[in-house]
C-alpha cells in the first residue's frame, strides 16, 4: 500500500520525444511572436527607365518560295529591325497558300538572335504543304511578335 505522502513516480521524456516537441512547437511560437509584432511595409515600386520601356520593332516579309517536292517547299524570309534598339523578334508564324486556299502550309519559328537597329536577318524554313500542292503556292506571310 502507499501512504498519502508518497507520490507516483514521474515519467521522464526521452530525447527523441523532446526533439519532436521542439520541432513542432518552435515554428508555432516563432510565427506567433514574429508574425504579430512585425509590421511590413511594401517595397517601393521601381519606376522603369525610359530605355526599359522601349521594345524593338520588326518588319518581316516572305521573300521567296522554293518548291522542293510535291509535298513541301522552302519559305525564305527577311526580318528587319526597324527600331533604334537591338532586340530579338521571338516567335514568328510563317504561312503559305495558293490563291484559292486549297493548298497551304504553316509553321512557327523561334528566333533568339539579337538584331541590331537597322540590320536584317535572313532565314528559311521548310514547310509541308497539304494535298501535295507545293507547286501551286503563290502567297506567303510571316508575322513576328
């Protein structure tokens, strides 16, 4: 029997239990005290410089169509930087077709080269034409940006 003066033995926490408690309780305490006492002021919005606002402008044209076989051909194009800053045109959509729109081909090209102001870039892309109508192609278009 136990006497009233005797207390039950205390349980000791093991090291892993203490570590677990610290791991879960400390972030909560930090969030409570740091989150509530700190006042955040928004960072000032930077004003872009006039040069940062400028974007290079480009003109693009399909200069030639070369039939390679009945189902495909090469579209030769020229892209010119018409602005006063260097830049890249990015993605361009190339499309060719005949007068009636029966035969057509198209593709996207991505240009990553910087083109200096006033300079031009010449390139080509091979396009597959529907219904083996490459020899009937008479119109073409390229648009960038």
